[in-house]
């Protein structure tokens, strides 16, 4: 893996852990910690790791085997995981602290596309 791939994997992994932690905090704040939800969340996180592993395996394979295609897969998979985890973390934080919903802090995470959809 090159440096960009390593950083993408690290950011995705950190956000996966943060999402799990904020989900746990959300459950604790609501007095609703459910081991079934926690297990399901871990399985979802595990599937992300499998998809990322498949992407890196195929990228390595493309360098040595003519598969009929040669496209970057790992970075786009990591970007998808990062975006998904970021959205989930922000949702968890708003559920823990509803005041954040109208906060200018969360506006930093909205895109122009989000603002157009809201109007």
C-alpha cells in the first residue's frame, strides 16, 4: 500500500471506531444500551473491512493479472466508508446533544448540495 492508501485506511479505521464509540455514548445517554444493536453494528463494521480488503486485493491483482479492467478501488471504498461513518457520527452527536442540530458547527459539514435540497 502506498502512503495515500495507508492514510485513507487509517482515517476510515479511526472513524469506524469513533462511530462505534459515539453510538455507545448515544445508547448510554438514552439509557438504552442494547447488546443486539452493538453486535449488529460490529457486523456492519466488519463488512466494511471485508469490502476494503477485497478492493486492495483486486488492486494488487490488477498489477499482475489482466483482469480486463484496471481501476482504482481501494481509495473510493475508503472515501465511501469515511463519508458513511462521518454522517453516522454526526447523527449520533445530534442525538446525544440536540442543540448541535442548529449549531453553526454542524453547518461546516453541510455541502452546497445539502443546502439546495433543504430550500
